[in-house]
C-alpha cells in the first residue's frame, strides 16, 4: 500500500514520478526528508557530513525550515545527487547498504562521492576524479532515460500513484517536473535533447532518436 504523506516533499515527488521507484525508499540516505527542528541541530548535522559531495548541500540543509519549502532549484540538485549515488553504486558493484542506502552522513559511511574516485583509481589504474565520476553517472542516467523513451516513456507516464499523498498540488507538480526536465537537459516530454546527449558523448543516441521520429532535429537546445 502507498504511504500517504500529509505534505509533499518535492524531492520525494520527483524521484517517484521519474522512474526512480527502486531508490525511493533510500532517498533519506543522501538528504533527509525533513529538516531538523533547530539551527543548532542542523549545524551539528552538517559538521559531521563527511560524504556530502559539495558544500552547497550543507547550506541547503542549514537554511531548510519546513518539509515543503525547499526551492525548486535546490530540489533538482538534491534529486540529482540521490540519483548519482544509486547509479554509481550499481555501475561499480558497491553495496548500497554501505553507501547510498545506509546514509550519507555521520562519518561512518565507507563509500561516497568524495572517496570513491580514489578507490577506483587505486583499483584500476585509471585517472578518476569526482568530476569524471559525476559525468559517468550523468551518461548512465541519460542513456537509461533514452532507452526508456525509445520504448515509449513520456511525460504523461511520470506520475506517482493518485492516492500517494493526502494533499496534492497538480499545478505545482507539473511546474516542478518541467524544471527537473530542463535541469537534466530534457525537453518538455522528458526526452534528452541532442545538446544534452552530445555533451555526454552520446550523439549517436540523438541520431537514433531523430531517425525514429522521437526527437525532432530542431530540439537541440533545452527549454
């Protein structure tokens, strides 16, 4: 049975709506679903946040007051990070229980964005840093998306169960979905644009989508 939440958490909505259902029970592993009650508690939290990939996430958490008041731009960032850890775990074969699933804070997480590049470099001899690891995640996520849209996935399919939240705001949900698509470099139907694909060395995927009539040639620049 779906869990009915009284107030929508924007990041939670995006992960459910956009095909990340397998990871949704683990979203709190990277960024908690609710802010801590006091500034002091939040400060103590971020001081121990060894696994945070960028200092901006600490600031997001320090300034967070209510479940539903995170800005859309920050929400997209948080969702992107959650996606990154799950895709990286899956592609490397690292156990999610000691990475994305277990939690990204508290100083006791063996694998995270800040130490995985060094681990990969030592194990393989390849020159890997955090930016390269993040780009690899983006390539995998975008390629998975392209495969799904080639099989028919469109915006109309990206909805959580109708009874999942006690309070729904359809207008806001659709606005947030559009912002997330633009953040990822996808068009209004959620299809990766040629510009986004070529930026990730996936131009051949854009060719395929255009040949199939899924992506129009003029849709080279995301909205």
